[in-house]
C-alpha cells in the first residue's frame, strides 16, 4: 500500500505544486477561486468517505473499494490537458476527490487490520513516509520541467498520469485482510456515530476544530507570489514541505507507539502554529522556506498519528466506519478552511487569513489537552 501511495502522490502532488502558477498564468484566477475549488472538492470527498468506510466494513471488500477509488482519481488526470477555465478544474478536482473519498477509509482500515495493535502507529507512519516520498519527487520533477519550459504545464500533466498508472499496477502486491467477526459483530457494522465510544466522538469534534485552521497547501503556496518568485520556483517550496514530512512521518508513528498519540498530535499542531507565525511576520525567502519545512514536520506529527489514535480508540469491527467518520471530520473542517481562508486571503490579505487560522489552532488545542483518551476494549 505504501508503493501505491508513493506513485499516486508522485502524480497528485506534481499537479498540486503547479496550481498557483497554473491558476494565475493560464486560468487568470486568484486565491478565492483556488480556496473554493480545493475546499468544496475536499468536502464532497469526505461525504463519500463516510459511506465508503461503512461499505468496506459491511462487504469486507476493502482492497476492491480502495482500488476503485484510485482508478477514479487517476482517470481524471488526462483532462487537465484540455482545461482552460476554473470551472473545468473544479469538475476535475471534485471527481478526483470523490476517488479519494472512496479509497481512504477502506485503505486505512486495511492498513490497521494488517498490523498488530502495538505497532499500528509505526505502520501508519511508514505508509505516510512512502506517500510523502512520492510527494517529494512529484514537485521536484515539476520544477525541472517548468525551469526548462515555464509554460509546459501539459508535460507535467502527462507525466503525472503516467505515475498514476503505476500506482494502479502496484495493487497486484496487495492482499485483502479480514478480521474474524461474529455474526453479532457484522450486524453492528450498520450502526452510526453513536456506535463509537464517547472518547472517539470527542476526538472527532476536536479534530474538526483543528482542521478549520488547516489551510490548503495550494493556498499557502500563494505566499511565494507575494515575494515575487518565478513560477518555476514555486514547486520547490512544496518540496521543502514534503521533505520534512517524509523525514519525520515514520518517526512520529514510532514515537506515538512509545509515548502515546495525544502528546505527538499536540506537538504537531504547535509546530503548524509556529509555521504560520513565520509566514505572517517574516517575509524573507529563508523564513518562507523554513516555514514550509516546519509546516511539513507539524503535518507529519498529526496526519498518520491521528489515524493510529482513531484505531486505538475503536474496535476492529467498527474500524472502517471509524476512519470514514474521522476523514469526514477532517474534510469538513478543511472545506470551511479552504472557502473561508481563500475569501479572507483575497479580500483582506494573507496575514489576516493566517492570523485567523493561528487563533483557531491555539483555542482548539486547549480543548484537546483537556480530552481523555480511553481505548476500545476489543483490540485487534
């Protein structure tokens, strides 16, 4: 699964890293359009995640659902070649993110069921590291392409599609994993949020609040344009983000297994807050590069660990549904962050958008710090 995510993120992040340049030079659109497209696409994606998680549990066809989701996403990428207005990109991104919604909850359930409970954090950390390794190479290839031909966006799109096809072929190596459930357990798969523990429901609420401050990376990359950078250099700052994420993702998973998920997540969001401070108050190129590197580190300490924490708070027969709910909570927060953040960014400036996000992080962490964390009694 790490190999699948490596090639898929190579493909997806190659495209995402050039969005600020593509939107400004080809589509003639700004921060509000970019934030709206990314926010709405992620919101629709996460509606899909709720149902895909429950369907994965009910049918136990986690591999098939994950494969279908990747097929949908990869299939959208050739359509960038004929896109000339923001409306085209909106449609492509919505379908792409629906594919993401179909695949993520079954994929995360498959990962958690493939690992012993004591090492689930390490498993998610390794997967995220592989995912981000692809996310490093994607923007790097995009940089080399645009540095030689600044308007060669179609070349980037073709290369991204080829990498996506490799992700689909990698599914050959994946085996389905099914927990041994009683008939009673299978019936419980039909239950909704109330079937989960109180601690998990509290965790979902706090994660939703924190996700409200998670501005889309494509929007944050517009900060590079405030400093007048050349279009070909923009993917490099996304590269700084992805390199730091990759370096710390596996370590974050191991640390969560050792000291607990909660302190690791708290530290991760504090790092994201620090990155926002740098982007707000220091306008030098060095501070911008360091800010994106810290942002990547903070995301490494939250992204995979949030999933391992959810796995430890839920029982195996509710795992797919739990990941669907987790992804939905994150996605709805990101939807609001994208739409509101893009609007504030375009009409009131980058500093206002970043300051608002910083305030939300700090207030939400207070609630997270007060939250208990009892684990599910039925462990895998």
